[in-house]
C-alpha cells in the first residue's frame, strides 16, 4: 500500500508526526471553521478555545505515534508558512478499535476546509482511509454523524449503512439545540469506495 497518492493537484497521504506536526494549527483552524461556519457537530461548542482544540489534536498525534490511530491528509499545493508540504485541505481519522474477535475501526472527523469543498476531497479521503483500513485487516468501519446533515448524505453515497439513531445525543454549535446522531457501518469485504 502506498502511503501517498495524488489526485489532480491534491495529495492524499498519511500524517507523519515527524514531518507534519507543523500542520497542527491548520488542523485546529479547519476544525474551528467547520464548527463555526458549517455548524458541524464536532466535539466542541462555541465559544471555541483554540488551546483546548490544540490539546485535542496533540492527543490525536500521540495516538498516531502509539499506533492506535491514522490521520489521512489532503494537501493542496502551496505553503502554510511553516513548511513546504502544502496547504491542509482536509483530513479524516481512522481509529483502531480492534480486538481479537472484531477487526473494527472508527471513522472520525472527516473535515474539509471551506476553501476546498465540492472538489471531491471528502470522497478521496475516505477512499484512502478504506485502503489503509483494508491493508491493516480492519474490515469493519463504524461512525456517527448528525441526522439530517450533509455528512449523513455523503456517507450513504459512500456505501455506509445506517443502523441506528440516538435522539438528543449531541448539542448543535449553531443554537445549542439537541441533535440526533445516526450511526453507520461498512464491511469492506462487501466493497470499498473508488475514486
């Protein structure tokens, strides 16, 4: 399995703590933008504390180092001012929840920069995530997202199956209302998403 793949001018690659840690401020900014502009239910509520989000993402990098998580990056040409890897266009995480009897992983935080939406970035991130999961023997993927959200429709288009809902389980960053979460799964033996 190749760790990097280029589609158009955007490169999809695995986060490497040695070479990509300078992108943490971009992770935080995309996360903030998705919450404040798109009102994505994504673990934090306004008013957002940049330090708290930085701590969150630092903990995810620690999990990458420990081998319990992969972060797939979409890098567009350009410079973020701190490195020459490119501009972070989006990301998604694969959390290894494997136990001996269940080769399962979680799909978490599929977030795309407002500047790179409607370019197929989300789809290509999931293609890469499924490729990585498959190569690691993680054949069952699970995730949750807000009912009625764009993400819910996207996951259905990507071949994920909704299997349940928890009403009033999350809080909207837009207005503080309670939101229902929809849970999805996908068995990669049944087919993987193609670019």
